């Protein structure tokens, strides 16, 4: 997210960009989900968690800037930032606690 300039790793703010883009619609979407689920709080939060998880994964997949260094592309074999083993992408989760 923040990078490490001392290691020539630029910031890649995929999380903040997703929140900035998506959060204005969360209240409206949550209201619709609440109505559809008959106001079941656990279902509402679970569905919103899935929605936000998907948005964050999409933000990672969509990120292209700043581009990778030529040496990184050569080492990885492709030019997609933030994706190497897909561990980070597949580790995104949420938890609804009572």
C-alpha cells in the first residue's frame, strides 16, 4: 500500500483508492440489502462484506500504475503489479462478529 522507497518500491494505494471510489455508495447499497434480507443484521453485514471484499480484489486486479521495473517484470515473467503468487488477492476476507 505505502511502498518502501528505500527498496525502490513505490506506493500502490489500491486499498485507499477502492474506499474512496466505493464508500459513497455503501450506505445506499446497505439499505437495499437490509430491505431484501428483511433487516437481518448478520445477512446484511455478510453480504456487504462479500461486496467490499470483491471491490478490494477488483482494485488489486485493476491496478496498473506505477508500472513495475523492467527487472521485476523479467523476474516475474509478467507486468502486473501486486500479483505474483496471488496470495494477497486470495487472502482478502472479512469477519462479522457479534
